[in-house]
C-alpha cells in the first residue's frame, strides 16, 4: 500500500485555503487542486509499504510522545520556484516552523528503515495543487508572488495520522490507518 504520515489541516485555515484554490483556478493555469478534505502537512512519505511494514509503522508512531501546537498557515509559494511552478503550496508562519519541524524530525527518526528515504530538508507546507502543464504559468506565478505573505488562519495540530493513499483517476483517496493524539 502507498502510505504517508501527516498532520491534517481543518477548520478556518482549510476553508481559507479552499477559497484561495479558486483563485488559482481563475488564473487559467493547468493545475490539479487538492480537495479540502485532503489538505495536510506531510511529515513523512513512505511510498509503497507492505502490510507488516504498515503495522510496524503504526506501532512505532504509537510509541511516540509528542506535543501538539497551534500553527498559523501563512504564505504561498511553489516548488521549484514561482516562475516555474510544479507544486503550489501554502506555508506555516516562521514562528511555528520549529514545532512542526520537531514533530517531523521525531516521526522520521521513529520510522527509520520503513519506506522511502528523502534527503531534502524538511519544509512545512500544505500542497494546494500540482501544475500539469505550462498553460498560463506566468499568471499563476504572479498570483503566487502576490500572496507570498497571505494569512489563511490557524489550526490546532492535535494528532498525527498514518494514512494510505489509493491513486484514482479523479485524484487520490486517503484512508486513516492509525491516529495518534499529540499532547
């Protein structure tokens, strides 16, 4: 199964992000948006794992003692860059990056040996959409730059979720495999 570990985004922050997604569409860019119920901060992408590996991941995550946090979702950016957007994302306020990065660090350490490895430095972000072609990329890049400091609201990070992802023609379908409360 394809799996990952995430902190879900809900409430007013999710509502604001979904409203902004309509602005992304209005640029005419060829972008596949993430549905509101699927918005999350990815902590660790595991990729394809077996049932025993998923059970091991669940046990390891269940053994963690982590603190939750109230974070502000703030700013818009793109990977690799606004003038060449492939992934459009919203960030976490600078003052909130530390707690999220610490949760991610502990999750990644606990899952060592399970799933894919990623050498890129952790960057707390919520993927809003994936750009499928260069259509209207200039307009999209301008909207991203104009909203680099936009505030979307705050969210209480109160649980980590181990999720499975089934890729469907309309987009991925996520299912909770394990839910782990944060202190």
